[in-house]
């Protein structure tokens, strides 16, 4: 009898410990997801993106007046903000007199814009900002408005329940030297990334391989599709970031797979997954389709233009 009681006690203690660990993991995921949503809603988050305009060679006049080359869709924009002069890879910004336009918190009247990591520093006017982008051989202006419709109408994110079975340990298979990976984006342009190697892991008893690319300081970026895509998750792709390999291994937590910016705005230029990263398995984890003001018709119209 005593032995049975001891056995039951051990089982109860083990179950309670397992339940506590599961609850701790779920709380960790909830905190991460809350942070993800707060970043989307932030003053400079993706929900503030309200326009994307491609510049032509020469002078590009910018403002809210319809006579400008680039017309800013905001009542808060001045009739004429200034101009961007594009000459090859050189871009000169000239601001209209007496307008409080800032870069790095300092007033600016005329300056050559520096493009680092394919974008410039924000050019700020009140609640509005512009960032110069380089995509392929093209230069564009991404327009942000803190009072955008998408931000005002944000309805919150939807997620699969966090499950530890979708947190897997992948074996890192390095290339002899980093491999250049050409990746097409949603506009049809080719962007070049570097991949340090492959990630091989087992999920639901089957082995799969993903090719991540390197971003920033020792981070890996995975662009992938799976059998939930265009059903319960965003159709084009989902994004997932991991830490750099340690001892030949990488933790891949699909519970933190997220929608690309294109799910929230038609003015993003998201990369699409390579054939290698189209998985023949339903990964029912992470962020689901966002049911906001963006529509498939709007996305298709943007692609055509």
C-alpha cells in the first residue's frame, strides 16, 4: 500500500512539473506574441506604411498637391514637401523653405541621401515620414503615416495555440563557403542573399530541409511556405528568425512563424520562398491569416502595376 502511494505521488509530482513547464512555455510565447503585435502597432511599424512610389531619373517633386510627380495620400502632407533628384545612384533631397523636415532629429534643407542596407534614414515631417528604398536597380519612396487607415483599423493578430512539438532542433549543414541565393520578391525583382548552409530537422516523423539566409549580426532568416499557406496562413510565405548555429544545431520554433509585411500593406516588397523552402507538410503553428483592411484584389492590382 505504501509503495503504491509513493508511486502515485511520484506520478502526480511528475505530471505537475510537466504541466508547470508547459504553462511556462505558453507564457513565454504569449509575451513574445504581445511584443510582436506592439511592434506592428508602433509609430514606425508596418501598419503605418501608406504608400510606395518609384522614382524616375531626374527630378521627382513630392507633396500632396496633384501637380507633384509623387502625390502623398495624406491630409497632413504639405502641398509641396520638396524634391528628390535621382542621378544614377546619387539622390539629392531638397526641402521647401520653412518646412520642419528632420533627419536624425536635425533640420534639413538640402542633402545627399546615403543608402545603407538598401534604404535611407527616415525623412520626417510631423506624423509623416519617407524612406528611400533600393530594390534591384530601382529606387523608391516608402511613405509612412502614423494616422494611417491600417493602423487605425488594426484588429489584432490570430495565432495557432503554442505547441512544443513545433519547436524542433535542426542539424546545421554548412556550405564550404556561403552561397549566394537569388530570391524573387513580390514585385518580380531579384534580391541576392547569402546562405551559410542548410537546416535539416524532423517533424511528424518525416525529415525536411530549409535553406536560411544570414541577416544582421549572427541571425538566420527563413522564408517558407507549407500546406497551410493560402488556407489558414498567409498565402505568399511566412517568415521565421533563429539564432546562429551553436555546436552544429539550431532551434527552429515554428510557433514564432509570422506573416510578412505584405499581409498588412500592399506597399511592402516581400521576398518569396525558394523551391527548397516550400514544405510538403502542414505546419499548424505560428501566426495565421490577418483579417484586416488589405484584400487579395488590392494585392493582385499592386502586382499588375
